[in-house]
C-alpha cells in the first residue's frame, strides 16, 4: 500500500467535503453516489453506509432531512480530523 498516496487522497476528500454538500442540489443523487464511492474506496465505512442509505431513500422519494443532517455532521467531523492529522495540501 502506498501510504503517501492514501494520505493525499484522504486530504483531497477532506478538502472536497469539508463544507458538506448542498442538500438542495438538483443532482443530489449523483453527489451522494460519488460521496458513497469515494468514502468506500478510502475505508470511511460509516460515511459510505450513510450515503448508501440516503442514495436508496432518494430513489424512492426525497431523503429525510434528518438523514442528510446526520451525515453532514459526521462528514464534518471526519474531514476535520483528516485535516488536523494530515495537514497536506
């Protein structure tokens, strides 16, 4: 495993999602799908699971605001932790 590359990818993820995402985006399903894949590839399993649940819910109807808020809070914590531990740019 290339640790340096993994760390750079984690920082890139944190930079991309540190402010969460706009729940009113017209392409929310696409954003959630991308987030799910990125999180899963990086081993961020809780975010990937939450994104998968939201993705599934959004196929049937609009995802619940509480689900989006919970994932956004979790995402902020993870991104902050990544940025604190890996201050690479």
